[in-house]
C-alpha cells in the first residue's frame, strides 16, 4: 500500500507539498512456471522462469542533499530463470549448485535523482534524471553458487567433513544514482569449512575460512553532493564486504 514519507524534503520537484510527501500503492503482476525433477535415485533438478510487471514501484530516492525519500517509479519489468540442483556422487560426496539469470528494466522512470554533476534530463520533472531503460541498483545479470560437501569416515567411528563453495556474481550498480565510480565488476568468492569429530556428532573441531581470495567488493554506495557544492570536489562513500576471515570452531553436545 501507499503512505507518507515525513522525512521527504524534495518539495522543489513537485507542485504541491502533498505530492512531495505522498507515495502511491505498488502493484505487481507475476507469472511463473517451473518444475522439480528427480534424476535416478541420486540427483534432482529444479527450475523456474518468471516475468513480473511493476506499476508505481516504490523506491528509495536520494534527495541530492542529505537524505532519502520514498517515492514511486512509474513502471518496471523483471524476467529471469532460476535453476538449482544436487547430486549425491558417492555415499561420501554431494555436489550442489544454483544459478539465476535476471533482466530488470525500468520501463518508465522519469523521476530519478541525478548524481552530482550529472545533467538533468527528465522530460517531466526539471532537476531530475530519466532512468527509463536502466536496470535497478544491486541487480546482477547472473549470480550462482556451487558447493561440494564431503563426509569421509576415518579411524573407525570418526569422520572428516569438508564443505567448500564458490560464489560468483556479474557486475552491478552499487549506487541508486548510477554514479560511474560505483559500478562493481563481476567477482567470485570462495568459502570453506574443515571439521573432525565422531560420526555420532558428540563433538567436533573445525576450521572455517570465508572469502579466501580476500575479494573487496562494493556492497552499497553513493555520491556526496555536499562535497561538490561546498568544496567543488566530486567524492563518494562506499560500503565493502568483509575481507578474508579465518577462525576455529568447537562444538560439544551434552
């Protein structure tokens, strides 16, 4: 449903105060088709294809000064395919994976906030930018993960467990204003967990490592227009993911 954003201060872009503080209902029409398949006794595959049409999509719009305002982009469409599956290769090894292809497009978005220094080009709202035809913030064309899970018995009654996964995402915009410096390129991360303990799960010692390649990737960001208007310098802020982490874990069940 719609509502009111009492923090909004974008009155200059609208003819009345009511229009600047009010945002409308969001409507979504979705179609999806898919299937779940068993392949023999050791594997399964799931898939789905979807298409969604948004009218008056609610978004958070940077006001170009200090805050964010909730508003409506006129229309958007997103379509894609999702696939996941798993395969018990042996009694001790399972491979699994998932992937998603997504195509997001604003089909009518004339009230986007321009980044600092960008020339406004909205045909209906002076001072704003037209992002019709653009994708959305943080939307990748493709994301996928593959996992190997091994549990191998040793020493009569004990087992070694090893889980590793590889995650990949294609490029995406970390900024809602499509600030060029905040475009994150495609990247991959690798995580693992190596454990040892009795097969009955009474206790376990493990070593864990996340982001083994120490990949530094943008998670979110934006430009800082006050730096430009006050000091005449372009700048931005950004949040990155956590770097490589390694730790030891122990567990005892009483």
